[in-house]
């Protein structure tokens, strides 16, 4: 676990998902269909057995890729086992190994795993062999400005289509829903007590987790 992530867990600071975006890189969730295409393999700048990728996806796992200028520089393979989603298979381009950018990638993928299991009743996220604390979300202020703007935009289209009060009502409803979509959300890890040894979050050590 990276030092940055340890600090985030311990301090229980609120953060936005957007704050975890890695500058200069695009993160994509890879589907089974996409992984099977030759075009995907040709974009890889990491050494990985494609069978690992396919087996994870075929068993309801998730694969995340960090790309820069169309080239995949890091690949994170997670697997699902019941209510547990774990990510211990991490492949990084050789030139990026031991670079701080990998810490940021780790942090974003760990969050995505924690976010997924937060919707499960007994979900557990494990990243690099460590059980992650539970992630909770808090909604910020409702985005009334977006609601108003989108209502006006939909008003013209729906009133022409229905030509009665139903158009206005539908426009207001759509505006309200868009306001919800654009409401800020803040996340926080509830506790730093849940770890591999049931005590404190360990310092970084050399592990046998595969990073290539």
C-alpha cells in the first residue's frame, strides 16, 4: 500500500473521486469483448499473460488500464470471489516501476474497488493483499443551477412534442434528475483499523505481489 493511501486511510479525510484522476493518463475499464481483440494486445506496453486478463473477466472480475497517448502503461486485474473483490495482479511498464505515478494509479484503482463493494451488503475490497477500510459517501449541496438550466433546455423540446402540460412536467423532472447527477459527492474511508494483520496499516515492504 502506498504512503499516500496510508495517510488517506489514517486521517479519514473526505475527498472527491475526481481528485484521484492521474494527470496525463486515461483510466479505462476493459470489457471481455475488448480484451479479446488483437487491437487491445497491440496497445500494451506491459508484459502480461492475456490469459490472466481473460480469466478474470470471464469470472466477473474487473480490469483497469491506464493509457497515455493511446498506449497502455499499466494494467490492474481484479478478481471476484463471492463478496470479495481483490486486486493483486498489477503490471506496469518497466520505465514506470518505482515512479511516484504508480502510487497515484494504485490509489485510484483501490478507490474503484472500494466503491464497488460499498454497494454490496457484505462486500470486502482487497488491494495488494490488504483489506481496505469501508468506503462511505456523502452528497454535497444539490445542484439547483444545473437543475434550472437543464429544465429550460428540455422545456423547449418536450413542449413541442407533447404540446400540453405533460411536456413542462417532464422537462422539470429531467432537470431535477440532472441536478442530482451533478451534485458533488464526497468519500471517506471509515476506519484504518481493518488491515491484513487486524492492527495497523503496515509500512511498505517488499512483497511477492506481481508487479511487472
